[in-house]
């Protein structure tokens, strides 16, 4: 039957429209035999539930909000790829908003989400936690990604930035590097602050001093930092950038200047974006499975939307990946899970 309706299914199965709706929406208060009869009729008639009507019956929009600080670079591309894949597999649409690192815009965005989405995936490492929590729409399921200190009331995924940075400094020290430069991310960004803190902790433990240079997570910052370092290469034997984009900017600048990497200067980053393993020499970095990170956020948000209570702070541990930009003096060592 072309374009069969729910009423057609109800008539053929000799049940009410409400019963057909309960069966097709997965309610348990339907007798097994009746459930099988309705499902059989629906299959025979080729009935496909109308997604919009189903969402209305469940008082849902069928959409989730995704609020991010930026879209620049491969990290956010991979994050969105994972978010979109998981949302699509669940029949959910995305409403994407970018804050562009402006806290005020982020707060305004949250206020507009109510009534438009069933829940929010929110990454706002640049907004103070107390301000962020105070402006979350009450009653709207929210999944926090790399936001401020845990408040115990919200589900969250948290990357262990500090442990990742410690592991990278330990690696550089283990291959004999003691004149390390860290190109940091912006001071307003929680991830950047945690990575810098890990660098400083590991340096203190190793008995070395690390020079900190300012950055903003963009490739151009890595270029500028490396250009400055070229004035006196005797002061540096390793560069650890707070993300891969800055690391690659530094790496390309050193290569153009004829500096041997890693023999003269080792280079490392953080995130393991896809390009990190494709450039030459390939980049040593801390791996985050960014797409899986995004997919996991949507999967947990879907449970919140279904009414499942979840206030778990789930830690995500990065993995040290050793590639050509540090490995020539470290042959034979395999990448492994970091331990803090």
C-alpha cells in the first residue's frame, strides 16, 4: 500500500491508533502477541513512522544543540565529525553555534537553546565554571566537554591535559632534551592552562627550566615562535606546542630554515589531528581520538534526554604517539599509554 498511514495499520490490525503508536514507540505495556501483530501489519503495508509526528508525540524536537568555542583547525573538524556521526545514527539533527572565544556570546547562545533542542553538547573552556553553570538552561540535558572544575551536578567528559603534557615533557627529557620551549595556548583557555601546568610540573621534577612562549592555538603562532627562536638556536633543543597546529607551524619554519628535525631541534604537539601523521617528518604528539570524543558526548547526552540520571565526570586519557620529529634519538621505543 503506497504511503500507508498509522490509521491504515490500526484498521488492518484491528486495534486503535493509540495502540499502534505505543507499539511503534517501544512502550512495554503491550501484550507480546498484539505487538507482533501490529509490527507484522506495519511491515506488510510498508508503513514508515513520520519522524516529525513521533518527536511531537514525545514532546521532543529531534535536535541537539552543539556549542563550541571555535571551528578553526582540524581538531574541531574531527570533533564535529564524531558528533555528527553519532547524532545521525540516532536520527538526530544538529543545531551548531560557535562562540568565537567570546564568553558573552556563549551565554547569549545558551539562552536561545531552550525550546529548540532536546539537549546540548557544550564545550566552553574559556568561560568560568560558576558563570557557565549559572546560565545553563534549567531542565535542559547538558553534556559538558572540557569545561571548568567539576561541580558534581553535570555530566561531563574531561581530557586529562595536565597528565598529557607531563608525559610529553618526560619523553623529551628521556631523549636528552633539556632546553625545551613550550608554545602555550591562550591564558583564557582552560585546556591551555592545564597543559602549561603539566609542562611546569614535569620540568620542575626533571630539574630543568622550560621557556614559555605565548600562543593562540593557530598555526601562525607556531611560525612566529619558531622565527623568533631561529635568532639563537643554541637556546633550544626541543619545542613542545600546546596543539598540533602550532607545532606544525614551528616545524615548517625550522625546515625552511634548514634546521635538522629532530637532530638539532625536536618538535612535538598535542591532539594528533589527521595531518600530524601525514606531514614529513611526521609529528610526535599526544593522541586524542577526537571523533570518538565527540561521538561519546552525543551518546551520553542521548541517555540524559531519555531521562537517565548521569552526573559522571568521565576522564579521557591521551596517548603518547612517538613519530619522526623526536624518534631518531629514540629508535625502537613504541608509543604507549601514558601514566601519570
